C-alpha cells in the first residue's frame, strides 16, 4: 500500500493542488490527513471540497479545524491566528462547517501499524518539538508508526532498543523504516511550511518497501498570496509563504 501522508493545509488550495498532482503521479492507494484543513489561508471552502472527495481517506481534526467549527475558543491562539480563524468562521459555508464539526479527534488507529494524530498521541493539541516530547509520545503510541503534524516541521523520530533519535528532514529525502524500530513521523506542512523552505511538504509511506519519502513541491505561491491579500487577511500571512516561516 502506498499512503499519502499530509498535514496542515491551512486553506492553501494552490499548495494542495501540487500535493494532489504528486499523489496522482505516484499512484497513491490511501490518503492520510493529519489535521488543520483551514485557518490562515483564503480558500477554506475549496480545500474542504477537494479533500472531502478523496477516496479512501482517513483523517483527524486539527486545532484550527476545531476552532473554526466553533468547538474551541480562540483564546489560546496568537492574535494573527485568531484573526484568521475569525475570518474563516465568517466565510465558511454551512456544508464546510458541517465537515469540520464531524472530523474525528485523534489519535485514530489504522490497522495494526499506523496511528494518526494532529499534535501527539496523548493530546491532539500538544506540540512535539524535540526528543523530550517525542519520548512522551512514544510512551503513548500503541502502534509501530505514529504520524503527526501541528508543528509544520518535517521530522522523523526513531526509537530503537530504548535509544531515541530525531532527524529533521531537509529537501526530498527517502528513509528506510526498520521492522523492529518504532517511528514518529511528521510530513511537514502543505500550506504553511515553517522550516525556511517555502515549498509545499508531504510524504509517501510505502508499507511493502518500508520507505517514507518526503517531497518538497513548487506551487503557485504568488497566487495563494494574492488571495490572502484580496481577502483582507493579515498581510503577514501572505509574506510568510514565500519565506517558509
Ligand atoms: Fe497547523
């Protein structure tokens, strides 16, 4: 099986299109989305419409999805993020909101080997930012492989015989997943990368070959930026897309 692993689209339709073009070329069997369809970007309804048609699709909600759905207040968000959530709440169509309201809370298990979560297996809102956080996440992981998003940084943590190691993934890379090792993998962000690489980020997990490939993809950044500015969202949300921050 070949799985597309992707997270944190944040209303960026242009970046999503680049990722789905890759998925078509690489013959994906199953789409695994790790939360944050909306927030920040100017195309929340379009993104939800495209995602809702993908088959088969397994997904969990993100903190921005929850907030736009009205399931959480914006108190915990920074001012720019809160402004974008407010904008998205005002522009979301009823059927899109319904889709967000019904998203599953992670962690969600898929078969015997995969767990999907937005933040961490023990808390959907927790950020795994280093080995200390990853150690706690491995304590709660019930499968060999955990997939997470939320930080917008592509990274792989491995746990082999009690030894934990983190590896930031830079550029297009492929890693081999050893059978006796446990992994926590973040495919980076589709629509708002923050690792100073503005290219859209996603991954492909091939369960037969036991490989995870990270892809960084060019997309129409100026187009996404124009929409953000035309929507009167905070201009910094457009600027950051070309900087990858
Ligand atoms: Fe996010």
